C-alpha cells in the first residue's frame, strides 16, 4: 500500500506541481470546512449540480439525433422515441430531468429564504443564484419549443408576443426574436442554437456561484457563523456521503417518473404536431412556469399602463424582487428558526406560490381571477412590505452562542448524539 | 426523524404509482368509460396482451386505415406483435405505397415492404379534407398520448356515439358523441358489432373491438412500454440497494461526530 | 485546525476500520457499476438505429436482367453491381491464372452461380464508383470495370488487375431466395 501510494503520489505530485488540480480539489472538496449541523435541506445545491450534468449529457446525445427544422423536428423526436437505441430513455430522462431540475432548484431557493442564506456576506452568492434561475427558465422555455408540438408552437407564440408590450420598440423586438412575422422555422433554428449554448453559460455562472460560496462557506440551520474548528467538519467524508445518499434518494424518485410515469408532468397536446392554423383550447406552460403565468395574467390595467405591459412587468418583477431581497429583509437574524413571526409568513409564502401555480393551470375566469390577483398581490406584499417591516418589529428568539454549543440544546440535537463523549473530547 | 425524511419520497412514489388509478375525466366533465377487463398495460408492471394487439391491428387495418394514417409506424415494427417476417411481408404487400421517381421521372405505386412506413390513406391534408367533409382524420400513431384521458378517452369515444339529447341541433354531416369535446364530430360511428371477423375467433362486439383497437393504438404510441417497465424495476431495485448502502455508510461515518 | 487529527481518523485507527472499508468498497463498486450501466445506453444510442438497420437487407428481382446486361442496385447506401455474364466473360474470368492477380482469388470463390456476378461497386482504392455498368461505358482493358479516379482496372470477375486498388471488388453477403431473386445483406 505504501509503495503504491508513493508511486501514485509521484504522478499526482508531478501534475500537481504544474497544474495544482489535486491540491485544489483537496482544498475545496476534501478538507473544506463545513458547519457540522447542516440538515438535509442543504443537499439540494449539489443535487441541482448533478441534474445540470445529467441534462447536458442527455441533451448532447439527443442533439445528435434531432433535426431543428419545422418540417422535420416532430418526426425526428418520434424517431428518437422509436428507432434510436435507448432513444426513448434519453428523451424521457431529458424531459423529466427538466422538471426535476426545477423542483430541486425551487426547494434550494426556499431553503435560502427560510434560513437567511441571502444575507450578508452572501448577497452576491444569492444574486448569482437568481441569475442561474433566469438562465434555467430561458433554457427550459426554448427547449420546450424544439419538439414542435402544439404547445411548443403556441407557448412560444404567447410568450414571444409578450415583448410587443414594450412601448415604442416592442413590435420590432418581437419580429427580431422571431426572425420573421410569426414563430416559424427561423425561430426554431435559433432556439436550438441558444438552447445548446445556455446550459454552458449556466455552468459558468454556477462556477461563480461556488466561488462566492467558498469565500465565506456555507450558511447553516442556526444562521450563526462558525466560530472555530469545533463548529466545523471537513466536507469529505461527511458531506460527500450525505450528498451521495441524497442523490440516491433523488434518483429513485427521478427513475420513478422516467420509467413509470414519464408523461405525468407533461401536456398531451404536445404530442400533436404544431398547427399554426389551430390554437389548442388551453395554452398552458409546463408546471414550473405556472406561478409566473398566473402573475402575468392577474394584473389589470394600472393607471396609464395597459394590462398586457403591467402583467409582463409584474412577471419579471416577481423574479427581480428576489435580486434585491438581501436589502429588503431588515432582520438582523438570519435563520427562520429564531424568527417566530417570520416562520408563519414563510409558510404563507409557500402556500401563496402553490396557489399561484394552481391558478396558472386554469383559464383566467370566474373565481380564479380574484384568487390570482390576491395571490399576486400577497407575493409582492411579502417581499416589498412585510420583510422590511418585520425585521424592525419582530423580536427574535435568543440565538445560541455557537454551533457546537447549540448541539447540546433541543433544537440541534441529533438522535444519535452522545453529548458526553465527543464534545467534551474536542473542546 | 427517519419517517420525516421518507415521507416526501413515499408520497412522490405513491403519486407516481397510484396516479393512474384515478378515473380520468373527459373535457366537458363526462366520467370516462373503462373496459370491463382492465388495460393490460396499466400500472408499473403493465405489459401488452399480444393477442389483443393482433386483434386491434386487424381492426385498424380493416376499418380505421381507410381514413386514418399511422405515419410513424413501419410494417416491420409489427414484429412487436409477434408476427413473423413472412407474415409482415404479406401484410405489407396488401397495401400500395408511392415510390419514385423512375427513370421516366414519374412517381409510381408499388406494394409496400417491411421497411416502408404504413401506407397513408390520403397523399396530403387537402385530399383528406376533400374526402371528409372538410375535416382531417387525425393520424393515430400518437393519439393515445395526445388526448387527455389517454386510452380511456379513445375507448369511450368509440363507445360514445348516441342520439343527441333533446334541444341539441347537429351540424351538417356531424355526429353526436358523448365524449368528444364539443360533442359533435365529423367521424361517423366507425365500429358496430361484427364489423370485423377476428382471426383468433374472439367475439367481435363493439366493446371488444374498441378495447382491442385501443390497446393496439396504445402500443403504436408507446412500443417501448414493456422494455421501459422492465428496466425501471431493475434500475429502481438497484438504486434502492445503492441508496441503502450509502445510508448505512453515512450513519457510520456520522456516528463519529457529535 | 490542522494539529488535532480529526476524530473520524483517530477512531479509524482503532475500532471499526474493516467494516467501514468493506462498506466503502461496496459503495464504490456499486457506484462504478451503476455509473457504467447508466452511460451505456447513451453510447449504444450512437450505434445504427432501427430505421438504419431496416435498410440493411435489399431484395433484388433478377428476372428483367438480360444476358450481358448489368444492373445497379443500392444496398446500405452504396451501389451494388449485378452482372448477368455471357458465357464468354465467364470463361475469361475462370481462365485467368491466379499468380497474375494482385489479389489472388478464383472466380468460383466469388460467385454462387457463375452466370451472376454480384459485387459492391466501390473501388477498393479510395472509394470512387467504377464505370462499366452502362453499355456505352468504358470497361477498361480486362472487360470488367474501370475506375476513372486513379485508373484501377477490374476484370469480368470484379478482380483488380491493374492500378492502385489493393483488393478485388468486395462480394457482399447475398443468397438466392429463388431462381431469379437474391437477398443482399
């Protein structure tokens, strides 16, 4: 073992001396200090990274078989499903992977919202995350157009038409996006090019996201900083194995969808080839866009702003508001665990987002209109009114003195704890 | 703590596996019909009943193919129904497909081969509309996946022709169907008892034919279903094992902390 | 942080290293197997697809071909020359001494029925299609085919006689399915 290790060290040392990849990996992934009290809500970042890799990998192989021309696209996808070896598997992985990517990312975001991960000094980390979310949304939107089904075509038509709401230059922008007078072949071709490109832009922003993370390290459920080595454990082996376990659980759920319910999250209308002369009875985006769709359709005419433009502003605004969240939330306390009033409003926000999603799935008629407007209003009230005020008036619970001391309190207690042994040894 | 973590997993799996058991709804709120014997392909362990597939193909071939194309299928794909290469050759040769141009520059008709796509009843959309009162008979390769309610919808549609209720005026050339969105369809009732004489001797009443042809069309839309289910069981079984190993390893490593 | 060995390392030197190592080994091994099994379908997707394989065999009806006529069919995207050889050509082909051939092969080894020669019409030099199928074509010095790209000359058995081509025209796998029908591939 020793001589083998030395020989290996030889090659590794040779490389490392010229390009310090191994030292880098050991520093950032191996011995990197993490809070010892991270719970399973912290798995979702690495999970999102894994899904990104799966999507790029499956996407590259699908791109080998797909034809981005309006007369051939739908048939090329059917060829993938029927003739290409394991084509159906790649397609269903890519299709359901997109949904998984959004579920995981939304949970990851809500983790950040609850535990105050967006607060100083992690503001830029958070903002980079919002950039990643925007890129994901653009990528997913364009990807959905590629099969050129009824929903592909009509969803593209509706969403690109939104930009005509921009005053003065709106129509020019839309025809520039389309490359013509309507969603047509030029649109499909450029969406394919950009759909292939953007994931790599996402990779780059994820790298920045990780650099920003590693500067100050991870937040933790208590929201208090690590005071020293007694609060930390190395990433490897503790969080490598915990992440691996989380990945295993995730893959089971993912496989459940891919193999046993591959079309559950999709819309049957997209199995009809696009027909520019026939609009489907309901144009509905994929589930992960439903809350934004609801906001878009909820806003009526406001003063001199027509409803269409106001809806577009509100929809983008719902994401832009996340950018400035670190400055909206005035609470000096990070974690929702110690913010007794905030916790309830956080729950309300989650319910509000689910309600928005439910509204987005239905036609904007009857009670759905009122509910949609109320839910939209509440979303903005939560961020723009509630958070700034709450921070000033809420009385937070007393924070523990340190992470390791908190391990002894009820909150941080792990069932397998034997406090007498380990803690005393170390401190 | 353990149950707390497993709950979302269990909930997701329950949705996936049992979701199919919820009775489907047609647009317009009619509860969809279900065949007396359950669909053989439903559920995570579903497979295709080959005899039903062959009967269903016979119904398609003798009745539906007059108007409805099956553009994404090749005759050779029928080996999935258990036909031999010679049987497929004979089935294909009954239909004519367009080929060419020949050395004179003309397109010509020739008998279909196994490698050909299914012969189309109409050469283009305009010809289809011209022969069908302005309506286009939908291609059936994906119809089961392209309709809300899937196989239950197609089955209901085929069984759903009725006299229009009082006060409903039918458009010219239209037919009343309880399950078609809007209830008026240009397609006349395609199947009636005895429309086909089954090669395997099964009694060909309307419900039997509707079930068989729906099973065939489900296969046409998802020929890889059986391979998918089989692989799914292997993959999830393996993942449960792997995740279990990870979990034990995690507990062991983490017992050093605290 | 660096001085104290981490408790996990410290404990490993004592208590349960073997159990953890076996478990770790199992985890790594299973992950590797799982990873390979996951990657395999993607690599296999690059293999010829079902539609490509559907065109892997071609049936040819030879009845319309007269004696002395040559027919070109397409098989797997390439031309195949079918030559219904007159008696004179057959005797010529059989009479050639093998020692004079750059790629020695007897005519009998290249045909199933002497009257019918079936060869892939792709020059074995660099892949051009030799001329000689049409009655007005140049056939070269040996009565077979002539490749205009670099001057390779093939005889009435499709064998290379002169020129840069290293091997005889390839005989594809084929079989007679009737007196006048063959199945190639």
